[in-house]
C-alpha cells in the first residue's frame, strides 16, 4: 500500500528507539520530514508553497483565482512522541489532494475551488510557545513578525530556526474557502465503541496557567524546618491540588495536569528557591471549567510558606465546528459505509483556529487504548486507511462546493497572507 | 584590616548581583579564585602543592620529614551561594598558617610538625556528585582514578574540568597529623545565644536517597484521569511525605528535604513520564533517623499510579570529633576570652572526613539568622575576625604538638597520596 509505505518512510525521520519520533518544530529532523514532504508534493505534481511562518502547502490550481480548500495537520512533534500525532493527518491530506487532482484531471470531479495540502508550523508548542503557531498566524490571530521573534529555551528565534532548516518562506499563503483535518483521536472512545470515524462538533474548553512559586534558598542540612520557605513543597501542593480538583466532578468531566515543572537552583543539598510550572485544566462543560478555575485559585490561596504568582492565565473557550461541515462528513461516512459518531475534541488542533474563519471539518480515527503524546501511541493500519478514504471523500465534496460556496461574504475575510 | 580586604577581593570572583557567589567546582570562576589563593600563598612564602584530585595546599616545612598539621576548607560553592560558606575557612586557614610561620621564624612558637593551609576540591557536590570529593580521596575513602572519571550533567569529567582550569596536579598530598577547620555555623544557635565560637563535637547523621518515579507519558488534553500514570503527581506526594515526616518528631530533631527534582519530558501539554529526585534526611539522633527512614519507605509504598524505585540510599552516620581536640579548642577560646559552646554540625564538612584518620578540630562562627546556601548568607566582620584569631590560636597548639603527638600509631595510617 502506497500510503502505509509513505507513512513508514516519513516515520523514519527523528525516529526514537521505542518506536516514536522526536522532531520538535524547526529542528533538523523536522526539516528532514519537511523535505520529504516537499519532494512528495513535487513527485505528485503539486506545487510547494512556503509562507513566512513556515507553513507548507502542496497546491493545485483548478479554477484560476478561486480560493483554496485546505486539508492538513502538522509534522512537528513533542520531544518524545508517537509517530501518528499530526504527521498522519498531513500525509493523509497529501494523498487525498493527489487523488482528487487525478479525479479532476480525469473529469470525474468538477471543482469549484482550488486545493492544497498543508503542514502547519509548530502545532505542539513544546519548543516555541504558544502552540498552534502557524495556523494562528494564518488566521490573523497572531502577528507573524511578533511570532518570528519568539525564542526557544536556548535563545534561538523562530525566524533563525526556520532559516536554519530552509523553511522561512517568502510565498503568500493561499486564500482559504474551507478546511478539513484528520487526526488520531488521542482518547479511547472510538476504539471502545468499535467505530472507525469520529466527526468533531466542538472543542473542549481549556484554561492554561503559568505559575511561579517563590521560596527562599537555604541549606537542606542546616536550616530548621520552621525557618524554611521551600518552593518545591509549595509547588507540590499545587500539583496535588490540581489533581484533587478532578474529584469534584463526574468522571471524565474535568482534566487537570501539570506538564512543565522547573526547580531552581536544583541542587541536592539546597532547599529550592523557585519553581515555575504550567497548569492545564480542560472540560467539555464551560461551567465546570469556571468552577474548577475558582477552586484552583482558592487552593493556591491556601498554600503557605511560599509566595505564589499566577504569571499568565488564558482561556480557550469551547466553540463549535460549523454544522454544515459535520453533516457533510456524516453523509460522506454513510456513503462509504464507515461507522461513525459525533464527538468533542479534548486536545487543541489547527482546525480549532481554522474554524474561526472558514467552514471546517475535523475527523478522528481510533487511538489504541487512547494513548497519545507517547511513543506507545498506535492507530491500526486498517483505521489509517479508512481515515484516508474518509478524508478524500469529504474533501471531494468540499472541492465541488457542497460547503463554503453558499457564503461568499465569509470568504472575503478568509484571505490572509502570513507576512 | 588585611583579612577583610583579602576576603573582599576573593569574594569578587564569581560574584553575583545579589551579593553572593557562583563558583561551582572546577568552573572558570573556581579557577580564578584558586589562582588568587596560589598567588596569595606565593606572596606570603608558602609553597603551593596541587594533588591529582585538585586539592591545593599552601605549605611550610618547619621539621624536615615530619607530618603536617592541615588547616582548611573549600573554595567551591553552590550555583547561587553565599560568599562565606567554605571560602571563609580557606582564607582564615591561609592567614593562620602565615601568622604562625612568622611566629616560628621569630622563635615564639616551637613546632613539632609542619603546617599547610588546604583548599579541598568539590566539597559542595552540586556540579560533580558525590560531595566531599577532595577530602574523600585524601583519606582514602574514594579512589582518585574513579573520581576523576565522574562527569557533570554536560558530560565533562572531573579530570577534564580540573585540567581546563590548570588544577589537575601531580604533587603527592602531604601527610597529615591533625586537622582544623573553621566554617560559618549555617544555623541560628550561636547568634541566638550571643556566642562567638562553636566547637563541634559530632556531626548529625544523614540519609540521602536518589529516587526515580516512573509514570507513563500521555497528552494532558486528551487522557482521562483514570488512565493516567503521572510521574509528577507521584513525585509530589513523595515531596510532601518527606515534609510530613518531620511532624512526627520534636521540633528540630529531623530535617527532611528534596533539593534536586527533574521532570521528563517537561512539556506544558504532556503528562510527565519520569521524575528523578534527591531526598535528604538528617537528625542529631541516629534512632530518629532510622525511624524516619522506615516511615519514608512506608510512605513511598503508599504512592500509587506510578512505580517508584529507590536507586541509591546512603547513610552518613553520626560520629564524634576527638575529645582531645574539643578540649584543646575550649582552652584556646578561654585563653582568648572568646565566648563559646559545644555543638553539633547538621551540615557535612571536609572535617567529617578528616576526623576519620586524624585528630580534628571543627570550629563555627555565627551566621546571621542561620541563613546558608543563599546569597543572603552573612557573618559579621567582628565574628569573622574573632574566628581567625581562634583558628590561629588553636592551630598554634596543634603545631606545637598538644594533640597528635601522643598517638604515633594513628599517624602511620594518615599518609595518603591522591594518585
């Protein structure tokens, strides 16, 4: 199978010993994967476009001057990640675009719009913060010049990192008329219910906090307990308070986590003076999220011995994907005989950005045991292939104008260049 | 005052904006401080000797072939440290040795032994583990060749780091007959009681643990709470369990801390897969320490959701300084009219090693508010000067043979070279 062969080749870039990948945004291995994709576009008659924030498009023009149906995801990964997250969606998009190009050339599909596969820059946000960077610039939520100045922990800017791998482009980004994305579910629902395809209706709401715990540095072997201001003890109380929050709600309603946690000065015999941490709360129910937010602030207020500052707190509200896109995908799945259900996405995706400017369809394929952001991430071959089929059929209907065409006023706002 | 001027100059090497120093073992700033000391030895007629593990001696031979009274401490510091810890003791030793050399030359002191000031390599152990490295090799507890292979977190070996700063020496270490060290108390007792000098009778017992918490990496935004194996949650429970331990004993009897704590993969939206941490328990009472040890193991057993492995666990028992040295110091303090008391040391010192092979005197001067391993560390000038006077008087009595001479059998074991 061509798709599975291509996917195996692509997964070799930045491959880890445990079967995952390590290719954070604009690293050398991200660059290798991108060159593979550009070469693939070239071999399949697609024109490679790279915009100023490093988004890559493999485009084909059917209707001169018409806007583009975009189909994509992201090639970048977390530091030690699974090989499916993002990369599957990009390769599926490339295959779908190539397949539909052949249909158009053969006369079996009459396009109303042009078509392009997309690899959005830095969806993960692990090397450069914030996440959803490329799609955020594309929709105009972020300013490209500001984003290009963002630096990683080693002080390297987005601009320099993209230049280093040869992907700080100069092309204008294509104008979007609609967007489709396929991604692994990263949860256990589809597998548990024995379904092939998830059609996403809305994203979970999320709140993210950057917190600093300020203590006072002292000697572990000579400072009486009563005199201590131990930043690590204070920060540990916050980690456990965040975990405890989830017990206040029905099972599965609230997710609470601390992923990043840095201790200073971090020496075996020094009482820590400072901890910086990233707290993450998510819920399908905005009211639950607000209650959890209030509870977290109250719990932090109860942490003594140290000073806690909440440096940033941001809300990503729950918003819906356009119903016309959900219905289009449901009809496509029915016609293909693929079992499916509507569902929410807990994680963020580039489609969460795109749906703010154009009708957007977000599709899921099953994740074995719901495991994600882990080298153990797995989606079975038959599900990968069913997903490509589903994406291709969905995008075919978008290209022929089933959605998007009825709302020309929206398209006028959908034209963005990233420079 | 010469001593205070010298101390101010020495404190300028690796000085931090907040008034402390940052000169971890064998860094460029440690090298600068060492060159200042070697130059000081030279200007004051002392011969600089550097052994294979980077211990520096400023020596003077009074009695050809006789063993040496050693007086010293360490110049290396924690990453952001106070300027008194270790450095004060080394400079006090240099001044004492020079002053007594003048006494001998003037005929007002008749030496039975030779004399050297010492700067022991890597007392702190923050860059290269374990701590008390140079004195550990000197007393034969560590093998020099093994220690030279130890690497820091950047993979640089002790051998290369010492060579880089020009202090991987080739001289044999002098033979010791007795040892004296003066250090800041790093606790509040002397200040609270209004006393000038502490005379240490024993060190607190300590247990140190390297612990790894193994969880499972997953997505903070898509993994149900019930499916999580969050290494940071497990590790935070251990941090708080260690803190809770101290409540089981009378105030001040047990110290429990976690100083080093590293989270992997440490990305904002990834549930941590691994935490490595250094736990440190200390008590003046060996029974309390053993009870705390058992309680900690029981608490770790109760941590669920993750796997915890105790990678290393080491006991530093409470042991006594020789009574003859304590009595010698008490008489010296009385004769000088300096207020004093006997006390324990909670922290480790190079003298803890030295006392295992030769009669050893350990002295303290007051620490304001008991603050240590912090840029806020402070000992007042009059206490610094009283300490130098006390050290000089103590060492004068050691050089003339008040202790050490009566036990020739011990000295036979006290000859060590570090290669």
